[in-house]
């Protein structure tokens, strides 16, 4: 359980396909905010007290656009004959609403076909001409759903508690949690660098999970093996990572998987070569051990092109996604540089920034208008003052046309 799903002040955002499940307040809207939940936004609001709350300390203007949004508003039972409300206003909200600033909430689903507010004084702030007859999205999960509880804990920075829940799901999943196993595995790996437990060893954990799922869920087992290999790399145990990747080359499940294993092996061998203490490493696939980083880059790029051809045909035939997206970065982990590939669905201003794990901006890579299509840029591991950044996890954030996509990268020296 967390206090607020989204708190917006002086911002302009599009909210689409979000579940606000069991916060005290789903959305808190402050002065000069304009939140777009129009035209098939399909958000689900299931809050403990109020789904949308307007608040500030002085007279203000704040908007939420809902018309034809097909959002679902639930009225959670609070007991004693009371339930959560849809809109909570205060006396500062526009003074007395006029027709142009009333909220048109038509073409959304409201539980019991009823829009509720915190005080009859504010009943005219919202109007509905027609309701959606049924919810538009799957019902929100129950309050005791472990996966969604873990997501909520993670969003609030309670990483240790979230990690324990993700692990518990993987250890003994309930029937309704089977569809979340891959996401729970990703949660475990994602939080590995954020927890405060010095005894936590992800290599031991993922090794045990590989054994657990190798017969009952081979697809999940493959994903767990990837996280195990990455955990070996993070810990500096390159030989164990190499041994694991070589098994995929020995027994490939497909041509694509074989080529992915080649890419992974090239990266591990190159990372190991960049280490100060050159520990002896063995591999039967010595053709992927390169004498210098330029040779590595030449062959690695060639193998990436082969992978694209296998997946999509000729590189120019790769479809442009309908939303801005970072499709890949390679190598990852990287040292000293990584190539970031991304796509934008139409000509627009694009921002591509690097952030550290504390959410601080490290460097702006792009801030300009780009044509529709696929693009790539190299980050050289330096910050905005041209200094080398330290080893660790970084986040590449792509912003364009009000939409955001984030990719985690790892620099290892």
C-alpha cells in the first residue's frame, strides 16, 4: 500500500493504461497541471479514499481531461456503509466552476453508474452525459496480490521488501501468479544492486531457480539462466558466465538463440580482457576472443546485423514502432562505450538523457528534432563535463511527443 499513485504539479502528461490499485489517492492534481486521460486512455482507478484529488494552498487551476477516456472508476468499500469517492475537491478549486472548466467525465465506467464527490457543494464540478456500461479493462488485482504489492513497494523505494516478495513468488508461486513469473524474475535481478543485504548473492539464488524450473518451465529456465550469467558478470566471475553461455552454443534452441549466445560470449570475453588483473579464462570458442576493442566492435556489429536479418529480413525492413522506444544497447554491460539504438514513430523533438541510479541527470545525448525511423548514438561513458563516470547501473531515458521509454545499462571497469 502506498499513499499516492501520481502527484502532478505544473505538468502536462498523458496517462494511459495504468492501474492505480490501493493507493490512498490515485491521482493528486496540483496547480497548473493538465493531465490527459482522454480517448481510450484505459486507466483503472481503485483507491482507498479518492481516485482523483485536487489540492493546493492557494487559488489554483488544475485540469483532468476524461471525455471518451474509457477509464474505470471503482468505489472501494471502506466499511461502515462508506466507500471511496471519485473526485475530492477543496474550496480553492476554480472558486465557482463555470461551464468551460467543469470536468466532462462522459464515456467512462463508474461503479454503480454513479460519480461521487467528497461534498455535495462540489457536485456540479463534474458531469456525465453517458456512462460506459461495463468496465473497459480487467478488474484490478485483489489487495493481497503479492506481485502487485511488490511493484508498489518497489515504486516507493522499499527495495528489500519488494525483493523478498519477488523471491517468494518464484520460490512457491500460487496458481494466479504463474503468469507473473518472468516479471518476478526480472524484479529480483532489477533489485539486486539496490538492496542493503550484504549476504544476498544473486548467483546462488538464480542457480537454484534454474534447477527448480528446468523441467517444469523450460522457457522461464532460459530467462533465469540469462540472469544467472549476468549476475556472474556483475560479480566478476567471468569464467562461470562463459561456461553457462557456451552451453547455449553447444545446444542451441534456434539459430537466433545461437547468435544471441555469440553476442553474449563476445561481450564477456571483451569485458574480461579489459580487467586489470588478467585472470586466465578458457573457452572452446576462441574465435570470439578478439585482440583489441576495435576488432571486437567490428565483429560484434556484424553479428548484430546478422541477428537483425534473421529476425526481420534486411535491416531496412525493420518496422518502426508506434511509440518511441529504445530497442537495444550494445554491448551491455559495456566499457568504455555502448551504442544505443532507438526509434521514433514520427518527426518530432527527441530527448535522450543518461541518469544515474539516484535519478540525477548524468548527460544529455540528444535534444533535437529527428525524422521518423530508427536511430543510433554512442555514449562514451562520460558525463556532461566530459569526465569518465564510475562503474554501476545507469538509465537511458527517451522522451518524445509526451511519451517516455527507459532502458537500464551497466558500465563495468
